């Protein structure tokens, strides 16, 4: 079975550029989560969706960050303009059904983002 | 608000030693509890879970028991292997949060041969 698929695996870009991270959740999962992991702050939830609708975006650091889920099989996390402090590993995770508390989340392998 | 606290790492053990990683939580309701493991360069993987008080989750020789009276979910393994070297995360999820997970800060485990 295909797991959560993230692309790209690595991204290196210059400050000020737009960055788009992509995620394909596991088929049939209807909850999707975006996390950021850094040494200093650990694992932070940025935003999550249920049935393609954003439920909680309180973790999105600022207006430079935006996330969309146009359909059940695709989501994007966009940073515009990017800054060096955005360098981190970004994870996408999905779960089912409808985000019940006892259902585990399945994580992708992450996108390692470096902003120069 | 809800929170999870783990013992600080890194934890360094010799192969075949006994492992305990402490985890305590604060929650307003009756959360489900999880342990996730992250190997280098990979995403998090579910290791085990427990959904109600006194439940014991187990997998790959690891165990954790949901203790409501002490609000704890300590991870244990009787004999660790070098391949268990990873970062371990304790997490909780409450029923009214749409599956949202609250993670602890993670504990790095290094097992030496």
C-alpha cells in the first residue's frame, strides 16, 4: 500500500523565493495534517484539514504561510516569501476516519527545506 | 491546554539493557495515547497506542500502559537492540480535536553494541 507521499524530499532555495511543498495522503483518509520539525522547537502542528476543509490553522506562523487542499488526494503548503528561519523538515500526515481521536496518523518522509 | 512531557534525552544504553522512557500528560478529557518512533531521515511511525485507562499497548517488544491515576504512559522494553536507536515521541489525542495530536518533545535513544 502506498503511504503518504511528499515532494520534493529536499529543497534548497534563496531567501525571498516562493516555496511549495506537496502532499498526497493515503487513499480513503480524510484528515490531513502539516507539521514542522526543528531542533529548537521540536514538532509543531501548523494546520490540519478534515474533508478538505481547514479546521485549525492556529499553528501557521505568519501570513507568509498558506495551505490548501483542493481535493481529497492533494494538499500544498506554500511559503512566500521564504526566510532562512523557515528552514526545517516539513511533514505531512493523514488519518481516518474523520479524525477520530483513537486513529493514528500516518506520516510521510518529509521535505527537508533549506533557505539560504 | 493539553500537553505532553517526556524525559529528556539523549538516552544511551548498551545492547540488551532495559529501557524506560517516561511520559506524562495533561488533558481535560479522556485522551487516546500514542508512542511514535522516528528513525534517521524518516517520518514518524506509530509504535503503539492505548485508548482508555489501564489499556496496554505493545509492539516489537515495546510496551506502555495507560495510567489515568498518574496521568502517565511510560514506554518500556526489556532488552534493547542497536536497531532501536531512534527518537521516540509520546503523544495524545482528544476526541473533540478532530484527531489533532499533541506531541512531547521527543527522546533520543542511542543503543551501543
